[in-house]
C-alpha cells in the first residue's frame, strides 16, 4: 500500500530496510485522505515533467505539519 500510494514500486532504498513498514502502513490508515491527496499531487507534478523525488519532496514539504503529527511516534523510533 505504501509503495502503491507513492508509486514507488521497487524504489525504496536499502537504507530503509530496517524501517517497520507495517507500522507505517497502520499509521497511514489513520488519514488515508491525506495520502491520497499527496499521491495525486505528486503524480500531477511528475506528469508535468518534474522528477519524482523532487515532486515528492515538494509535496511532502507542503504537508509537513500534518505528516509530522501523523508519524510522530514512528519518527521517535527512527531517531533511536
């Protein structure tokens, strides 16, 4: 689901291999509308020719406060 939402099939780097994606997916389910909106906006930017990574970073930055709030527990785990 995470990969599908962001169109990242086989693009998640090995550096994230220790991240608990099951926990992240559970967290994402708390606000699926936000992730649908992010996915739609990223896709639109990519279709206009913007690099996928740059588009994702730009859109994620737009929703930084919401994403930080949603993932606050996961961010604590990653920082450890």
